């Protein structure tokens, strides 16, 4: 067999991906889910923490936002030393933290940003102070390459009713896009049906993405995992392809989640389903 050895190029190096999000001591969501996803998909994960969250598979007990200037210091510490190939933003907790994140990332406009508009945990517990919604919409959404709201988050961003059908989702897409992101991935996981239907909107077109709905209670951290997977994949392919690959990765992680025995509530997905045999 003939092996062709190519000169080493910068784009052959392992990509570095930064998550800016909250913690999860039970390991299924937040920076825990993000770092596991980055690792599972062959990228080097880094984390700047916005809030320390006391949560598990049963719900959120409380959270403590960190000082906004300290969040900014963490972001600066990474960018001043490491070539960052993509950023994923999750829980921001407060308006002041959202503003600091926007301010610091504005210095690096060429670094792609995935914004997961985290507002409520799967348990229904709020992960956001009320004043943060406007800051997320006005400061972070316009600088994102892609936002990944679920139906409830879309309704909050738009100040409208929660979409309850595919037709409602299609109506919401251009309104979400008008807020400023390059792409919108509107997730339809809350809708009933055999398929889990998402819509990707951008570049003048709408793409309908289908995946089989996995019957499992292990859905803790699914939004974190999907957005982190998009960030990892977009370091080596187009954004639409990254979204499709990320959705496939999450579907398989959900399908294999029964191999894990973590907690008594909504357990985590199996981030390393393709690696742990």
C-alpha cells in the first residue's frame, strides 16, 4: 500500500474550541457536556465559566453567577494565549455577563460563534435572570454565526407565543433571522410526532432536518451537546454540514444513553457512544 505523506499544514492541526457556559456537577449539561462533546469529536476543549450551578438530573437547586469582569478575564486569558477556532456560548446567567462576553468576543470577529440561547433547564428551572434576555437578544444574537433556540426560547426572543406546529416554526424563522445571526437552527423537539424536526435557516434558504425521535428520559444536556457539536464540526466543514453532522451525533448519543446509569431524573446522553465499546 502506498502512503502519501503531505506537508503539515495549519488546518491539519487539532482545532481548539472554547465554551463559555455554566457548570453541572452531575456532568450531563453545561461545560461538562460541551467538553465531552468537543473531545468525542476530536477537538481540544477549553472552558470559561459564567456561573456555578447546583444541579443534577432531577433539577436545578440554585446558581451563582460569577463576577462579569472575571468572566471577561477568563475569555481574555484563552484568546491571549491560544488560537481559538470556534466558540460556543451557553448559559450567560445575567445581562452584565452577556455584555462582557459580547465586548470581549468583538475583538476577535473572525472566530465563529455558536450561541445556544440557554434560558431554562430540562427540568423547567430558570437559568437566567430576567434582565439577561434583552442583553442576549441585542448583544449576543447579532454576533453569532448561528443561534440554536428551542421553541420556548424562540418565543422569548421574539416576544410571541410558543410555536406549536411546523407552520409556526417556518413563520418564526425569518423573524429570528432578522435579529441578526447569520444562521438560525430552530429546534422542534417539543413538537409531537415520530420524527424530531428542526429547521435551518440562512443564506436565503430553509432546510428541514429530520431524525427519528428516540424514546428515552435521558435528555439532560441535549441542547448543550448539539450546540457544542456544531462548534466542533464547523472547524472543519461548512456550517450547514456541521449542523447535519451534529444532529446525527446527538441522535446516536440519545439512542445509546440507556447504557449509562446516571441519576434518578433526566439522565445525560452518551457523548462517547462511538468510542466506549
